[in-house]
C-alpha cells in the first residue's frame, strides 16, 4: 500500500488532488509502452474534458501528446506495420478524435431539466460499447478470461489509489470515459477474478465501504450495474462519485424518501444491507429482470428493471444504467442536449419499468 496516498480519503480536496495528480503524470510515464501511451492519452483526455478546471491545467500537454501520437502512428502505418488487436479499440477512438480535431473536442456540459440533470458528454460518445451492446438473457455469466477484464497491469497503470478498505485490498481506477464528478472504478480484490454478479459477501462489503468512506468524504456514493443493465465488463466492479448535493433520486420530494411525488420507475429504499440482500436474492432467484443499485450513507436505492435487449432505447441515449436511473441523463450531441424534453426522459424510464 502506498502510504503517501492514504490521506486521499480524509478530505475531499485531498481525494481531488490524488485524482488529478496522477492524470498529469500518466501522459509521460506510459510513452515507452508498446502502444506509445495511446491508452493513457485517451484516459487522461476523457477525464480532462469532463472537468474544465482539470483541462485548463493540462490542455497544452494534451496537445503535445496528441501530436506525438499522430506523428508516431502516421509513420507506423505508413511503413506497413500492423497494430496488435488489443489496441484496436483505443486506435478507433484516437482516429475519431483526430478526425474531429483537438480544438473541436468539447468539454462536458451540464444543465437541469425538470427533476433531472442532463449532460452533453462529447468524448464518451467515442467509446466502444463492449458487451453493453448485446442482448442479455441472464444476470449471471461466468467470468471469461478471453474478454476485457481488470488485469494486474491495468490495475497498476490506471489506479490513483490502492489499499485496504474494510478488510479487502481495493483499487480505485480512473473511469476511462467518466460521466460523474470524480468518477472512479472501485474494484475489490481484482486478482480473484470475480464475475459481475453480486454475492452476499461483496454486497455487505460495498455497504460497509460506502459508509466508511462517506464519513470522510461527504457526498461520496457508489453505483452498481448488474449484467443486463449496460455493464460493459463482466469482472466485479462498482462505480464511485462525489456529489455533496446528492443525485436526483435522493431528493426529499420523492415518495421513496417520504415526499409526495412518484418516481418514474419503482425505487425501493433500504436502511440496512440485510433487508436489501433479501430483495437482491429474490431477483437473483427469478433471473427474469435486472437491477441497478445506488449505495449512499446508511441507505441503498434499488431499481428492478428490464434487461437490455428486451426493449429498444431511444437514439439520444446509449441506455439507462445506474447513473441514468438515479436521474442523471447523458447525451452525446449538442442538439439532443439542447432539445431534450422531460417527456422524452419520462418515456425512457417507462421503457425499462417492470409492469405491475
């Protein structure tokens, strides 16, 4: 464990510093890798363009890295060399960025829309969908080493913190295409190669870890996608964020929080991991639907919903996962961002709702 990084959990600004500091170093430290730092460049660029303050400190370095990569791969392909298959996704994203041009890449924008928050996330629109694009018939699928997973090299390269949390060696990795404030991947014991299926052990751990971390970082929260809700990797992982004002689903106006307004999909709230585990066991046993979870301080918001592939989502979204069902809507072009209506959002919620 790196003792110098442990204080990142004591205050939000220290977490913020740890998050930003490694981003700057990643552009230089991975140039000698076989992809010449391509994967690192894309990760840093996507994280910088999500936050204007981060981008302002890194834009010049990103421009230099972009030109270096463009020249390197221009010569690489001009000489008839063949790129390894494992770099194909990153190269596709880089080519999209090159076609658009660094000067025309757009910083993520946010606005409120009725009950919801909406964002225009330009760089995230470039990402590959991986298994999130396929039809899912079961929320449980065996781990497959031939597919993308969080191997030791990736965990060491892309983490900005690692250490013990509630008895488990844990990594916090940058999300390669972030959509939340200080968005990270929380991966307990990745060497166990556990599939993206929530066993009692890890559900209990996630509950305890969230409560532990929210004591030091107000607004810290954890999201989870079961298979069938646009989880793109079948290797156990949770997603973290910091939002001191909470997400839309946590607002007091909703009936599930004691208010008077009805949320557009059923949201079941529990104040203990034991009660929520009974809820999860029922869904696991039926295996006819899927679910998203939002862990907060001493609360968990649970959403049973239709599996991806059993309905057709609208073109303005890539599908509703934990962040969207919590009331945060992602769009990928400016026209959709500007013209999206509350009615369109409500209709998208209706598509994933389980019939009563």
